[in-house]
C-alpha cells in the first residue's frame, strides 16, 4: 500500500492531518502533492500541478466549484456526498414534522391559543411522502418516515428501486409525484436540469394539504411562485433550510409568512459536519493509497 502525498488547504486542521496520517498518508506542500484535501473555500482553488491526481472537496453540493470552472476531467474529483447523510436527513424529518404538527406556527403564536393550532395540525401517519433525490441523504430519511407510519415514493436519476420506498420513479417523471404525494422533500443536486424544478404547477398539484421541504439547494424552487402559493393557501406550508436567494434578505415575505419555516442552511451543523468529513477523509485516503474506488466520485459531465 502506497503512502499518498497529501496537501490540506486553504485552512489547516490538526484533526484532518491526523486522519490523513492514520490512513497512511503524508502531509506535504502543495507543489509535492498527488492528492489535495480542500478544507474551506467556496469554489476557489490554487493552481494545481499535473502531479495532483485526486481532489477531495468538502461539501456534498459542489455547484460553486463547477461555476468557478476549476473542475475538469484531467484528474479525479470527489465530493462529500453521503458523508453527511444522517445529519441532513434527521434535519429534514424534523422540518417536515415541525410543519405538519404545527410546531413552527405554535412557536410564533407566543400564546396559549390551542384552538388555532388544532386547525393546522396533522400527522404523517398514513401519508405519502415523496423524496425527490433519494440518494444518500434521501435514503437515510426513509426508515424514520416508515417508523412514523408514512409510506415513501422515491425519485432517483434512473428510477432504480430504493429500499423502503413503495415505488421509485426516474427523474424524467418527477412531475408526477406532486399529485401522488401528500408531502414532498427535495434532496436533489443543483444542476441545470433541477433549476426551478418546483414552480406554480407543481405546487398546485401538491395541493392544500401538502408541505414542501427543501434541504437541497434554493435554486430547485421558484421562490416567487412559492410565496404566492403560501399566501393563497395553494399548499399547507413550506419548511426551507435553503432559499433562493441565500441568505434570505431582511424583509423578504418568507420571514413573516405564517405557514413557512425558514432555517439558515443548518441541517448539517458544523458540530456534526466536521466529524463526518474527518471520517470521509480517512477512508478516502486509505482507498487512494490502496488503489481502490473512492467514495463520492464526481461525474464531471453531470455536474455532481
């Protein structure tokens, strides 16, 4: 097993250094590196030499690196896809429960007005929940939803069966799920194909009982259409950990819409994210040194 020469930057982290060393790697300057672990930054990378055969990016969503033009097919790229699945999935389940059970609205009431809450509370038991993007994060939600008595309709790129889902549709049939499901959770990558995936027509198909949860990227939802749908009661509500624009500016109507819950891109908090990234680094450095397939391989042609 080879000892990979690894550079970590732009931010140093002793825990990442230790993870690389535990996996048999050696920390070296960038000019000597055959592997680069990106820690920090939002799309910027220093110029990489031809020696660099593998670059590990720190996030699951990597559209900013594609947008900056640094990702090419001259070397192997990996994202953190799958590393944060359980943390984000747990946050998604919490957001949907907060919406359906009226917890978001109850927190805003600041009074003991139980009669008002009775009119907005529901249950996930017996409901159908569509997960659009049932990859690592989406699949991790399924056991929780099943445990709460719901059933799951999954959407994946090719429509291959997903464990725990009663049906899986391919991405080119995603428009069908809004009429089939009681609630929809978005966990798909941000690409040109998923931009404004949810607009007025999809929200109308979801209907007045439905909650929309977005823990993917804000660009998947037409924000203006969502604001209108929430105000008109076209859907029951939306729980958003990501928005377009992001961060959501002061004075935006989503802040004060009673049937909207907005959190600051926090379903993957740093207290949980750092440990998961360290685990991914250790495993991928070990695999790189052993010549095995890496986790989180990026498909340059698809953009994720």
